[in-house]
């Protein structure tokens, strides 16, 4: 039995390519215009006689018209529409056949879009995996400001600088009395650097925390500065005045060409050296084990803010003194003030952190929150978060700072033995990359899953997902 060929769309494309109207082609082939119109609309089959006439009149290969080229497009479309993403848009085989036959270019476009989308998801998953494994984000592609370049350097180079740690350990052994950091550092500034320290009334220094006068070689500190923060300001001046060569050497190794970026980097190293002087690696590691990472007690012992204690613990988390850790400090709006990457935690490159993190719990400043967080890939971390007030702001409430430190669960299990009972929190990296369902904390829809908002149902968030 002769196979009927319905190839109206292909015949129409051929006619348009030849620049002929229906009337002109019908005359060329010895057909009526109405019959040719029926063939193009697939209401009549393309007969062998018509195929032979097409070959004779236009010199075309009849297989160009007669082959079933729509079958491959149909199979590809069937695969596309079997994706769960399109579960609510199920197309019938007849619709897919019609699209493959009458609009093959559109069918190929849909197929390519779907393929590109799947490849993008695979690249995204691969990138997230590599970032998690390395503990570092890809280098910045366009840090436009000097401050951004300095911050980018510190994030990429890691929190541990052996030469800096060695200098801090050596100086810390020389300081006396050991149980009074402020007095020990004042004495060192006076004897080793020729710098006197003065505490000035708040009305004399209403905004600045401290100021160094190079001409008189005096460091002025405002009485508004809390007692807990004064040792750090003293240690910072020790770093800047007593370790210039070390700071210049470390800054030069950073390779920042801009003068402003290099200056910011130098101050960053001075900050890290000051923290290390107050909490040298050996003593801090021993105390952290003794006190089971109790941030409040560690802060009191080393006279450093809890957020700075976190930075120090991350800096010595090289697997020898302490397990690898990650830290982040945010302002009250969620903006990142500082962070150090480690322990395989995948910080988002774009977008906010997951709002389920204990960083965002409503607790009073100085009250630690302990939790176990679990990512969608089942990686688990033990974390401690704390809120603290920043420097005063005349006429305004003191700014709020949110700090968090975390370790892989298996690395910190020993430290956590004395912690309060831990709540387990399923989290995501950031809303755009998270596909967790029924999340009341969601503030953005994910890039890979459609929303499932319905007229008849109000879910836990404004960005419900198709389950």
C-alpha cells in the first residue's frame, strides 16, 4: 500500500524559498491553486506524481520533501515536555507532531533552549561543588574599587599567614603583665616605640575611637571606647609602629598595584596582627579546647570581641591547632563586613545568605546561638552565632553586628559536647539556588524551579515552588 506523505509545511517553505506564489507554483506544476493550497495545509497528501513534477520543474531532490524530518524533532520535543518543570503544560502527541512538522525551526529552538537550561544547571551544580570542595570562591572578575580589591585578596589568600602568626607569638611572649593586656601594651608602646597613650574625654573625641599624633608620638583614645575594645586599639598601634617591615613585606607580596588598595591591605594586615598579638595561636587553641569554644569566656580571657575571637579561631584553623572554620560578619541590613572561607561551606557569590541561619535569630547582643545546619546535599556544620553592638553613633542607636563561625560537624563534635542542645536547621546556600519546598524564610524564587502561586492557596511564603 502506497505510503501517504503529508508534507505541506515543507512544500510551503520550498515555495517561499523559490519566491513563487501559490498561483505561480500551481501553474508550474499543472495543478489548480486550490489543490496546492490543500496540500500545503496537509488536507491532501503529496503524491508521487507531484513529487516527480517538483523534481522535473525545479530540479530539486525529492527526498528533501518526502523524508520524515519531523520525526527527530517530535522525539526531541517529547523529551522536552517530559521534564517535570513542564508538568503543568503537558502537550498531546498530536500537538507535538504538528509543531515538529509545521514549525521545525521553532521546535529546534525550544529543544536548544531546554538543552542549554539543563547544561546551565549542571554547570551551576559543578561550580557549587568545586567551591565547596576548595573552600574558596573563584577570583573576582571585576573588583572596581580599591577596597574591593583588598577585600578580594584577603578572601582568596585565606585567613592564615604564618609569618604574621610567628611575629605575634614572639611579641606575646615578651608582654608583661600577661593578665592585663592594656597595661602590657601601653608599656610596650612606651618602651619599644616611644609612644604615650592618653584617654581623652568624649566631648574632645565625639566621633573618633582613637587618633595617633605622629608629631607628639601620642595615641589618643576616646573614653567612649568600651574597655573590651581598648586592648585591640593598642595592639593595632603596636602593629603599625613596631612591625612596619613585616606589614610592608606582606602587603608587597599581595601584589596590589594601586596605592590606595595597598594601603587598605596594609591596614588589614595590621588588624590581623593586632588580633594575633592579643590571642596568640597556641594559647587560643588551648583555651578553645578547655572552654569548648565558649565565645563569651574566650572574649573575656583574651580581651577581644567575640567576632574577633571568631576571626582568630578561623586564622589558626589549619588542621593542627584547630579544625578548619568559616566565619562571616554582617551589618544589620545583611551586608557582608568580613568573611573567611573554609571547612567547605559554600558562601553565595550573589544574593543574601539563607535566612534560616542563626545569624538572623532575634536574640540580645552577647547571647550566643548554637545550631547544626544541613545543606540540601546533606553536608552538616556546627555553628555559633552572636550579635554585638559596633562603635557608637552620636545621636543614633549603636550599629548592630551579626557574626557567625562554623565547622564541619565531624570536626567540631568534640568541642560541641558541652554546648546546649542543638537544633537542626535545613538551610540553602541562597534563595536563588535553593529548591527547598514550603520555606517561610524564602525571599527570592529560585532560578531553576517555577513558582506555584495559586489563587486558592496561600503558602508559607510569597514564592511557593512547584512540588
